[in-house]
């Protein structure tokens, strides 16, 4: 099997943290993982994307071809649509609904959401609201990992273990906040149909 993910957002939102959690969970489940370097301006306010390729066989390239992504996981709705050309016809796009309006002519938010919902597997998550309810708005990226989890080819317990490992150095309070954020994001996405991993 193989499963290819494009991560999108703006600098400072935690794109790399999402990739690290999912990559760590995949390796714990026995999959191979190859991640690209960040593309774009990895500073606050600049567009950022990363590629993560998962497989049960050796992975030759760390870059995903256009039309080859099984999932686009985004922390910002406009950024999610920027990478639509990477998404396969059967793929899913999961994005946080709240905008990071860093340009003067930011598009109408309702139209952005409608565009996502018009996709065969387009999901908009109120990630900032969920993170605030959990107790820390900085857990938005972990909320989004939870929201994407129904589409990922790995078990929730491996993802939870990866969340714990990713934040362990920051102490048990931060770990528990992020575990709660993951579970809240997963609950928000309940009922979504998982995408079967593609057989190599």
C-alpha cells in the first residue's frame, strides 16, 4: 500500500508538527515514511507546504506528483485550495475553517468553504473553536490530526502515542491538552468514510 499526504498552512501554524505526529505513528505501525523539506516561507505569515509519503515498501522519492495525493491536510482554507492540483480524484481534503487573512484581498470565506464542501471528500473543521474548548488555541494542529485520522491508514492508538511522544518534552500538562485536542478533532470527524490505502 501507499498513502501520500500534502500538508499546507502558513508559517507558525504547526505544519511540521502535524507531519511529525503522522510520520511517527506510521513508523510505529511498521510503515515506511519519507518526508520532504518544507517548501515556501517557513516564517510567520508565509505559505508553507510539506509532503509525507507512507508505504509498506521502499519509497524512492519524497515528492508527490500532481494528482497523486490521498490527503491534503491544511491549517487554513485558502491554502488548502492552493494544493488541489495535488489531490487524486479519490483523495480527501481536510482543512481548518478559520482564515489566516494575510493578504488584503482575501476571498470570501463562505465561498472557500463551499468550494471545499463541493469536493467528493471535502471536510471543513472548526479547529480553532475546538482547540479553545479543549483549553489551548495552540492545539489547532493536533485537532486537525485528529480530524484527519479517519482518512489515515493507521490506528488511532498509534496516533495518540505519537502525540504523546511529540509533546512529551513540554510536560504532562501539554501532552494531555494535545491528547484531548486529538480526540476532540477525531470526534468532530466521526462518520466520515475512511479512504482505503492504495495497493502498490
